[in-house]
């Protein structure tokens, strides 16, 4: 994959990376502890009760995080979330009745629901890409260290996105493979959305896709960081992207950014 993207891991503001082992796309949050504004409300969705119990123990050990509900499949999760306010959902992929990807798509369809982190034991290309397309803000493997999961919850709650490093590499390599087909000049909805961007907004998107932070984008374009944040917000709105990772995926799928370019 493009060296700049893999090396920079598509960062946001300086100092806003999750951990050295988690790739995050950030929108310039200041990184202040969430506990100051109240605990982040988490819902666990997994068909294995022991898995949920383990996650609950880890999450509830943190003063700024709390598990408010659990569900054993996607159908139950949708019902629970109708009556339980939540900020972040940890969603398993393979579950009976309604899988995690289907449940995620329904939860994120309105753009007003909780943010979703997909958790799975299967690091497969189709899961990663489909999770992002379904509206998930994160994708982590279940065997990730507890610190990564906790950091991911806080990061996603801030409005950022997190993807496991191995999944990130596979995802971007998949997009590169698909470039000739997706960048053939056709007027797909993604191309139409891209056409609505101003020249400056396209510049910002290209730099986002190359892994530049808001600070670095400001330095390259000779504008204030606050101005960059405004441009990023407009880019996300025009593209219909929930976060930077979805915008970066679109930039690669449409051919706006190519490896090594």
C-alpha cells in the first residue's frame, strides 16, 4: 500500500493517536478525558455470554466507561437500543438471526445512532470493508489487548475511527487492487459526491488520504488548523462520510488518490 498512508496511519491532530498498535483516523479532537463529561455508555453485542462478561469486566473497571446493556444477537441489539441510550456499541460479526454487519447498517442508517466498533475473530477483507460500508467507526480483532479496546472506545466516542493495523493494511491493499475498476471515469454516486468538493476541499481530502494530520495539512496549505478542521467537516458532510476513514476509502475507490502519488 502507499507508503505515506501506511507509515502515517492516517492520523488526525498531533498527539491524538490511540496507541502505537491501533490505527486511527481522527478529526482533531483535543484528547481530553471523557470522564469529565460523564461516562461513555457502552452496549455489548455478542452471542457468547462469556465474551460479553469479559468485555464488561474490562470496561467497567474504567471510571470514564460503563456498560449499560448487553444483547446476544443483532435483533436483540436493535430492540435494546430502542430503549437504552448508548454512545458506543461493541458488535460481534457472526451471530444468529441478524449478524453484526446487518445490525450495524440499521443502527447507522439515520446518522444519529451510537457509534459502532465491529469485533471479530476473523481478520477477513470482506468483513473489514463491509463493516466500514455499513457505517462502523471501528474494526478490531477480539484478541486485541484490553488497552486497545478501551482506547478504541474512547477514540470512536470522540467521533474518530479505529481499525486494527493488520486489517488496515489488508483493507487499503484491497482498495488498490480495485482501483482500475473503480477509477474508470464512471459517474458513480461516489464520483458525483466527489464532484461537489471545492478545489481546496479536494486538496484537504488528498492530504487526509496520505495520512496527514490536521496540523500537517495546515502547514502544507499555509492555513490555520481551525480552517483545516472546517474543511474536513465540509468534506465529510458532502461525501456523506461519518468519519475520516470512510472519506479516505472513497478517495481511493474513486481514484482520487493512488499509491505513491
